[in-house]
C-alpha cells in the first residue's frame, strides 16, 4: 500500500506519473514504479528506489499516453524490484497498482500456482493481475469485476490492459481513489496531492465503486449499476505542497498556524449574537438542543484534540462529553444513543479506523458530524454534516496546524452548542474575542523559536521524559508526549499531574526530566504543589505556563505563552510543544517529516 497515480490523455504519461508520485512521497514509501501503454506492449519500470532515482533511470523508449504508477510501503514481501508495483500478469498484458491488503492472497496464490501460473513476487497484489488477465470476460470492466469478486480484503486499484489502450479502470473498497477531471484528459490518485497541479475538479469514489477513465471523460459504476457522481472543487494549490523556503514541512506548517486559524474563523463568528455560524452542520438549533451527550471519535493526535474538545464542550455548553479512540470504539459493539451527537475528527478524512467507526454509527442510526480537514474526503462524505477545518494541506506526518484547527473547530462547535443553551451573550463575547486574538498570540509563541530550540536540545539528551498536566492541561501533555515520541523516538509518557503521587512519582529523579503544563487557572496552586514534589526529588523541570506566573520553584526551563481565556488554554499551550519536538528531532538527526514506521494517514486496517 501507499500511493497510486494514473493518467489517460494526449500527453506522454510517464512524466505526469512520476510527478504525481513525487507529490505522494510525503506519505512514506520504500519502492516506486510506473507502467505505460506503449504502441504494442505495457512498459514497466520499477524498483526499491526513491522517485527521483526512478525518474533518472527511466528507459529512453518509455512512450505511452496512458499509464499507472505507485509508491509502495511493504506489507507482503520485502522492498525489492520484484515486489514493487505495478505488478504484471504472466502474459504481460495486465498491469495493476494496489493499496490495501488482500486477506485471502495466500489461498489465491496457491490456486494460481496449482494452475501453472508462475508467481514472480511475494505480493498479494500480483494475484489481481493474474486474475484479471485470466477472467473470461469481453470487457476490461467485467474482467476487473470478476477478479475483484474473488478478493477478500481492502483495495484501491488502478488497472492497465494492453488490449484496451484507451482506458484505465480503477476500483475502491476501503482505500481512497480520487478521479481528477482534466481538459481532454483524466487523472487518478489515492490522494489529491497528486492531482492539484493538473485539475481542481475531483470525484471521490465510494466503497464498492469502479470507474473507467478515458481521455474524454469517466464513467462510474458498481457491480449492479452505473452511478452518478458530483465533482467537488479542491481549493488547495500545488504550491501548498512545497516547503516555501522552510527546511521541513513540519516547520512550515507550524509557522502557518496563525493563517490557518484565521481561515477556520473566517465568516463563522457572529458578533451580533455573540455566537458562531456553522452552516455545514445541517442541523438547526431545535435539533441540536435535543442532544444530551457528545461523543468524539478520532485517532492519534485527532483523538487528543477530541479529548480537549470534549472538555471545552462540557465546560462551556454544559453537555456531558467525552472522546474515545475510533480504533477502539469500532470494535467494542458500542451502545448508540439517539440523543448523543457523535463527532468524528480527522485531518485526512481517510483514516480507516475513524471511517469504519462512522459507518458503524450510521448503520446503527447514530447522528454523526465531522470535523475534517480534507474537503470531500471519505469521512466528510460519510458524515451527516460537519465543520471543515480549512488548515490547508498538511504534509508532515506529525500533525501541527490541523491539530490546532481541530481545537479551534471544537471551540466553535462548543460555543455554538452553548449559545443555543445557557451560555450568556457576555460569555459568548468573551470567547469570541479570545478566538480572534489567537493568530497573533500564536505568532508570538512561534517567534520564541530560538529559546525553544535551546530547551529542546537539552531535553533531547534524556532517554525518557514525563509530560504532566491536569484537566485542560492533560490533553496538552498527551499531545506533547506523542509529538516527541513520533519524531524524536524518545520515550515520553503523559500523566495527569494529579496521578503522579499514585505511582509515577516513584520514577522521578535527576535522570527523568518532566515537562509540566501549568496554566494560570483555578488549579494553579495544585500544580505548583506538584512542581514542589518533583523539585524535592531533584527531577529536572521544564514548565510550560502563562506569562507572569510565580512558580515558587526554579525550573531548568520556563516556557511562557500569552494568556487566553482558560477554556482555550490547551490551544496556546500546545504550540511550544510542537517546536520542542521538532528541534529535539533535529538535534538527534532524524527525518522530521517522515518518521520511521509511521504514515501520514492510515487508510488500512
Ligand atoms: C496517523 C498519523 C497521526 C494522525 C492519525 C490520525 O496515525 O501518524 O499523526 O494523528 O493518523 O489521522 P487523521 O488524518 O485521521 O487526523
């Protein structure tokens, strides 16, 4: 699995395919390949190399006006030339690229081998190429349908057939496939990043759908019937996928946060009624007042954002709210209540666990809205309505600006739910003013980078760290620890500060630095007490706090952020932790944007 591209049109396909693959590099991969349809045969070029090496090694004669390409992240078989995609059928007439996992691949491989088909790779994908080539069918579409009928598992595929040079056939079941409508040409990719340079008009396939792409257009269908799709316009540019002079995407995305926050707020603040307008929710005040609980579902950083969001909603709107990892929720046969508002939160809108949780909810009749960044993505389409995050494309694996906009999104939702209940106009005004102040306050924190880099340099030497916070500070601590783990590979564990004395304090000592989140709020005295306890055991302290707080101890480092309203504290307190993780990873010489073992969006089981 990883990235898919495809093209049919009047131009040479190979450069377009290679360019598309380069734009998917950020997702991580270990091999890459392309296949084009030459005048009389499929031409294949693939290897366990970076995209630019693949491009440099393209054979001179590699012409063809249709083709498919892939970046692979090994699941079945080591990274090698034979295992790279595209995979070919034994007769060389069919080429397939595939994301996802074929669960019954071993059985199908055994059947093919028993039938005398020579298998040349260790991949699950190869069986698809053989099955399509061997399917007794008149059209490529029927052959693909027949082959897919034998497959159990998930897939996004693109297929090229020598006997059908005018088309590429694609199919989706659990792994994204997006068509790009060009001018007398069609593109396809598993991620809009590969499309925006060529077109802004895209069509997302649904699970169970297939499409035939030809230079003059496309047709979508399922096993039973033709389908009709509506194209959506993506407002992301190819330039959004560049580093814009920054050394890394993560650095650029941290710096972009003030603008990202301005974008999510734009047009949504209602200063007349001291509330917010969220047209995308597609539920009026009467419907929204019926909800007695809010349940938030997401994975990774999105889950931590959900935890902070649940606290905001419960505190401000006084509706019981909590968050749970979507990856757990979907497996535990949850009770779905009709007076609970379910909220799915996701940057990519393609995280498989979150998507399946939404589908399970809907199957049981639950009402679910999305807080999603990628417009038109699977989760956004599956939800009953939602709030788009407008953070712009996020390329670095470690989420920064999307997470910040998730927190703002929850504040907007919470304020909206609160103002149709008992939140006063005065409180509404107070929170709106605080939201409006965020972009400049974030700018001030990001401007403190030199200091944060120096702190990070020191923390990076510790093999293990604690991050502690309580109530609103706890999701901040969790996200801070997560960020450090993800990109610096340091062991970092988050605890509620209140829980220190119930176990973790046993580990505190000169060898174990603690990053403590200490907002200037109603729990300040309690937090200061914990700082004393850590200091008394010679635990090195880095305190993330507000300007002007007297800590009563002398920590190794103090990181002070501007004051907001207490309910919004998590947002500003998280920003310095992003820069701490970034500089710790730099100090240790790691690949900041593409950490080992992680993918930007996990679109498989
Ligand atoms: C992956 C990424 C995380 C991300 C999570 C959820 O695990 O490595 O950084 O937070 O997916 O992604 P989403 O796109 O749903 O927000």
